[in-house]
């Protein structure tokens, strides 16, 4: 049976890792072993970060909505409850955008929720 030489694939693998490690500080961008460890860790953090981003944005939107509803004399929970009773389906991203960019329109929504 013939011997398998893997010089080409090994070089490709190393090149791929070193390209991902470009810009890292010190040995992490120069040495293969340190680079592989850091790249693996970085990819894990990136995966985790994509999940956390969704939570962070939802939290931000809720905070903005809460601040705007309190300016209109209402709490966040009663506002959301009022919208649900009126069957108004507007997601939090759009509500936060309304609160920041269209204060009058948001105030009308708050009034509708108060009446519900």
C-alpha cells in the first residue's frame, strides 16, 4: 500500500488558521499552536455572541419603550398589556423605533393602551 503524504493539506489547514489569526496580538498571530487555540476560542465566542446579540437588542428595545411610556404617564407592563387587549401586534423593535423617532405617534399608542 502506498504511503500517503499530506504536506499540501497540512499547509492548507495551517494557512487557513493563520489567516483567521491575523491581527491577534503576539504569538497568537505568529505561532501555529497558539493561533489554533485562539482561533478555536474566538470562534466559540463569536457563536455565543450571535446568540447574545438577540437578547441585548431586545433588552435595549424594552428599555427605550419603558422610558417613552413613563414620559407619557404609564408603565411598560401596562402599556404592553393594553396593546395585547386591543390586538395590536407591533413588535418591540418597531415600538422602540416609534418611541425614538415619532414621539406623537407613540403617544397616540399609549393613549389607546390607557383606554383599553
